[in-house]
C-alpha cells in the first residue's frame, strides 16, 4: 500500500468558537494549508509557481466531519493527489486525531492560473506534479456542482481588505465563513454540520459538469470499465467519473470522449484513451457524425 504524506497541526485558540471546539472554517483552513505544505515540499507551491507567473486556485471542495476537535487538540492530516488532467487536479485529505480516529475527510479540485491573464494553465507541463499521483481511492463522494438556490436574500456582504488573499480574490474559506455567519448562534451550539460542498466556478469550461450520475455506480462489473463521454468539453466530467471509480477501488479504465467544439480536442487527447471529434468532413457521413463516433455508437447499439 502506498504511503500517505502527513502534516501535523494543533487547534489554536483563535480557531475555536464559543463551544471551545474548532470552527468548520478553521478545519477547512487546516486541510487546505496541508495541500500547500505538500505542494511546497515538492517544489510546486505558490512561491514556486509565482516565479513563473502562476498560482493554484480551488474550484471545488467537499468536506465531511465526524466531530469537531477541541482547543489544543493535536491533528494529523494525510493528503494525496489521485488524478491530474490537463486543466484540473484532484487532491484528497484525511484528518486523524490523537487516538488515531479519522474525524474529517475531504476532496478538492484545483486549477492553475496564469496570474496576469487569469486563464488556466496546462497541468501537463508539470511533470513533477503528475509524478505525485497515487492509486488511492478518494475518501468521500466527490464535490457537487451547486446551482444557485431559490429563496430570499437574508444578508449582503461587501468585500473588504481582510477578505482578499494573495491571488487577489476572496479567499475560498471566506465564502464558507459568510454562510456560517448567517446561521443562528443557538443552532450552531446545538447542531453539527456533517458535510460541506463548495463550487467556486472561476472558469466556465471547467466547472460545467454534474457528477450526480457517478453516484449510481455502485459495483463496476468489469475490472477495466469502458467509459463513453459525450460533449465533455474541457474534460471535468471525465475526471469526475474516473474519481468515482477510484473511490470504489477501480484505478484502470478505457475512455472515449467526444466534443463538438474543436478547441477542446487537445485537452481531451490528454485525458481520454480515444477522442472522437467532429473535425472530419461531415459531407462524407450521411448522418452528420464523424466515422469514429459512428463506430462507437454502433458498438453500443449491438
């Protein structure tokens, strides 16, 4: 079994609330800080990236909490990278207390941006980062893409100096803090938050996929499942599906991806085993589909 990289923390007095236990925002910060520690250790931290005008940006995050640790309690956070696509990577976390009990599990998706142009960077250029991938299943259900809820506005917040981080945007955990602050104190004293999902859609092409369908995968029948992904654009849907399989202990698959937009072909070639594209002259195909996609659909219909 592969060894997980581990980082130690102590719950600081400034990170607890009126119950003398760590806040959920503090736990999120500890988890994300361990990601930075691990990246720094492998010369892929923000300081290293800034030298090349780049930085990491969190795009999705999910965290499940069994209990909140007390002030001064010692924690050990294990983290590992389970998937690297061209525009998106998945990093996972386990938080263990002093008794060896896992009290928090988390999964995150990250993109790298060019600081000046505010555009995503090709992760395939980072050979060192791809070497960090470990064949260890994701610990919880993947982060959900959240839709704008219906309802009434109960609070508005004006972004201020203390909200802005080194990427010159509101820090990821600030969004969670703003939400928690709208809840009644009495509720936070008596109830426990068991799961948090965050969707920080900075790039539309990356965060456009639903992964609820992956939840229907309970027991793959094949040791190497075959995946057919239609119009997956930048490939986030394919990445979500692969991570769902990894969570079930399936680390190998054969994938075919198709997109109607030529700009995504180079991305898909790096993520899928086979790419069916629409670049072939459609006049040669009566039904308007390229020949390689016809072959795939024919095989499915048999």
